[in-house]
């Protein structure tokens, strides 16, 4: 599920792109869930109207098609959630390589825990501005780690 990084060239951009994939996965899951929920609502009975006669003109059963689509969306959602869990484990492993514990906690809380920065600053007991600074440093450090990992993988490919 994770995409190829499109970083800007510096370590900060590389780190942001890497961490941003979590939110992209969340948005993709949300889109599928919204589609599924809307299709489910279409299956609910509506008000009966007696002023119009409905004649089915197509030989296919639309309800079966909708139910099949809902089932397909459910399977896609479950697969995406499994991919997200694997990616979060990878992100957490990479974050654990950052030397500063404060940066680790802030990155995990904000990107993995999906907490707001105010809640994160309260959690680590730092001012909001200092928490933003530590997050920025953590993202840069993570970008350096990602760059080193990419170098190793590229070397491995060439041999």
C-alpha cells in the first residue's frame, strides 16, 4: 500500500513524505468506508409511493449487485487496514532509531497516535512551540534514517 516517496530532496521533506503515508492510508480507508456506508443506506427500505408504478426494465437484480459491491469494499477495507498495521510497525521501528526520546514520543503520538499537537505538548509537558520544534527535528532525523535505508537497499539491489 505504501507509495514511492516523492520527497523534495532534503531529509526533512523525505521524513514528512514517509510519515505522511499513514494519513494517506487513513484517507483511502475512509473513502472506501464512506462508499460502503452509502451503498448500505441504499439497501434500506424507503417510503412507499403509490403514485408511481415501478417496472423493472433490466434483467439484472440491482440489490445483488449492490450487496456484492459492499462485500468487495469490506474486503478492500480489511486488506488496507492490514497494510496500514504493517506500515505502522515499519514506521515505529524506524522512529525507534531516532536518538532523542522526546522526538520519538512526539512523532509516535502525532503521526501514529493521530493526536493533535496541543495534546502532544501537554503529554510531554513542553510548550506548544517547543513541541513543534522537536517534531521538526524528529522528522529531519527520521528523513536521515530513511535516506540511509534507501542507500542500503540500493546497494543491495546493485549486487
